[in-house]
C-alpha cells in the first residue's frame, strides 16, 4: 500500500470522528485543503492543509481528550509521521500550526476573540498566547509564514455542510509533495 493509499484509508477508517468543532476530521481536512487551493497555495502547502490534523487520527485517545485536560501534541505526532514521506515544505507548517495559533493570539488584535470554544480550550492546553520574545522567535522561523497561512485555513475550515472536493482530488498534490 502506498503512503497516499494509507492516508486515504486512515481517513476512511477514522475521519468520521469529531473534535468539538461541528465537523468531522475528514470534513475539516478537506475544507482546509480546499481553502488553500482556492487561495493559490503551493501544492506542498495544500498537502499540509489537508494533513495538518492527521495526528488526531494516529493516536488511540478519545475524541474528547482535550475536555479531560490533555494536549495530545497532535502537531508533533503528525509532523513526525509525515516526515517519513514528505519534505519540510509539508511537515514544517504542520508542526508549527499550533504555535501559529499561539503567535496570532499574541500579535493580532481580535484573533483570540474569533476562536471557537474548542480552539480556546486547546489553546490553554498548548500554552496560551506567546510571550513577546517567543513570538519574535517564532516569526523568524523557516516556514512560520506558511504555518500562519495554514492556521487561518484551519480556523476557517469548520463549516458544517460546506461542499469540497473529495480526497482523491488531492492525490496528485500528495504525489508532488512526496520526497
């Protein structure tokens, strides 16, 4: 089985799970990737948008784990798993998308106020808004700008019933993102 088929099988098997946002993992992934594609993002960044939360599907923890006060560090799990097959243009925005939320909460007035309740809960578990020095360090990282773009699509990809292409639509971009 190719890694792309493995990804599709993982979403077929576990993508129906929710995480407090009113959409399933599959709907969220497809919405984020569609938003990235519509914005003209690179194929690698579209793939990052598609797979940014795959870490939620790789662990065996319950869907409501954040409600239990546990941060799954899904971004690190996802990045490590994806790094076996994809380069940094895919894996680094995935790894940094949680930090990007913390960064935006610290640097962009009104960003925090627009977060969903589930995103606010996870923000608390992930360390809250960055301190100024931490935000400055983040801004200087390779792929920080891409992670911020991904974060914006992540926040916008929570609309129940939004029409999107299916996973096979993104197969060619996934191929292009492979090492």
